[in-house]
């Protein structure tokens, strides 16, 4: 039922690689893509989003690449989700602005409130789980 989108999985893998290697030097897109086994083009797009959200910093030049802008101890999974995919929801009816097109039962669904409670607990878990816990 609940599955984390590939974009988020790839972003976490890329950040894990950066966190493990950027203390030595900047990490370039090719190294991240190859070592995290993520398609190169998608890696580049994800890294651009992470730069835009100030999670990582891009360094230009021959020895350029990426470094974390936020420590692994302070970067929550929820921040990563928001940076690359806005939100992860259990069902389509939970997104802001959801309509009957998203779910024909949206007007009188008996599951919406219980699922919203579960979603809130998942969001708390994502908000209190940090990159350093994932990279071990």
C-alpha cells in the first residue's frame, strides 16, 4: 500500500554517498550516479533540487562537485521528501486540493480520517528520522 517513490529513494542514496565521501573532497555527479546505482540524468535532476533547497552545495571547477550544506545529524528524511517530491501520501485524496477526480468517494469517505491519522504519524516519523540514522 505505502511505497516511497524512487525519486526519494534515489535522493537518500545520493545524500548517503555525499555524506560518506564529502569530508575528503567534493563528490561529482558521475561518482554519485555510479556508486549509488542511480541513472545519471536523474541523479543530476535530484542534485539540482537538493541544491535549490540548500540541502547540498555545488562547488564549481576541476575538483568541483557537491557537499552537504546541512549536517547528516540535522537533515531529516521529511526535509529530503519535501525537497524532491513535496509529500508522500497514503492515498490521492490526502493531497491539498484533492477532488472527485482523485477519488470518487472523497465527499463521504469513512477511511479518510483514520488514514489522515496514520499519515500524521508517518510524517512525524519522517520528521524525526535523520540522514545519519540511515547511513549508519
